[in-house]
C-alpha cells in the first residue's frame, strides 16, 4: 500500500464512528458540556486505536520496503564484486594463468576426462574450483535466505545470477554439483534447466547431460 493510501485511510477514519454515532442516536446538537465530553471520549476511543493500527501498518510496510531495497542493493553489489573477482581469478595452483584463461584451463582438464574418471578428476581439481563455486553459492544463498523476497522474486534474481556468469563459470558450477551437495540443492531449487542456454560444443553435451542428471536425482 502506498503512503497516500495510508494517509487517506487516517483522514477517513473519523467519519466512520461519526456516521455510526448519528445513525444510532438523535442527530441534534447538545448544549450540555457533559454530552460533548462524552462524544469526544467516544470519538477518541474509537478513532485512536484505528489510527494507531494504521500507523503501525504503515511503519511495518515502510520497514519491509526499506529492508527489501537494502537487500537488493547488497545483492547487486556482491554480484558486481563477483564479476570483478572472476576477472582476476587465481589460486595457489594457477601459476601463470589468471581470470577466464584459468577457468578455461580448469574446464579443459575436466572435459577431457572420460566418464569413469569424471568425478575423481573433479575432486582432484576441486581445490582450484571451490573458491569460484563458493562465491556463486554465496550469491544464491543471499537471495534464498532473504525474507523480504517472495518466491518469484527469488527465482528471478537467481536467474539474474546465472545470466551474469560466463559459460565456463556455469559449466564449472554444474560440475561441482557432482561432489558438492550445496551446489546440487541450489541448482535443483532454482531453475537449473535454464543452464541449457550456455554455449558448448557438441562433444561437451554428454558432460552437461551428466551434470543435469545428477541434479535431478
């Protein structure tokens, strides 16, 4: 409800007890001060709690909107930080590789494995992939735990995260679902089928099918 509606509700509040009073009593002006005192007590007693309730609802609504805006701003800031983090991504094992070149190299290590050794290959190199995965998990967890976002908003913002990830980031995140339950749960909860939009050559299709099958189970 907008601020204007709250103000209008407060302004209209005195008319209802006023109408109710004169609808059930003789509509005449009294010359007795006691009658006016009783009428004032009646109006104050009825309108006071109503106005207080409307004011409380307004404060709660304002707080929720401010909290929601603050949470969204934090999310957008962290998403921007993640993009910058990936551009300079390194680990203690990266040697001369950096950023997207390093992620491409990591993906090539995984994609060149055969089905029987796929999980072992991911586990062996997970120390190099995990910082990236944890950064993505943090973004999704931030959205998932925010009480001011409804279900559709959470799905929309997570899809926004997916859209900001490069193709190789998304592939590595999908790969992590084979050994990381948190990645698997997040991908299963938030429209992992949208990951189909990532680009990949035909020889990688079996890998994506393997990842998505693991997420479904």
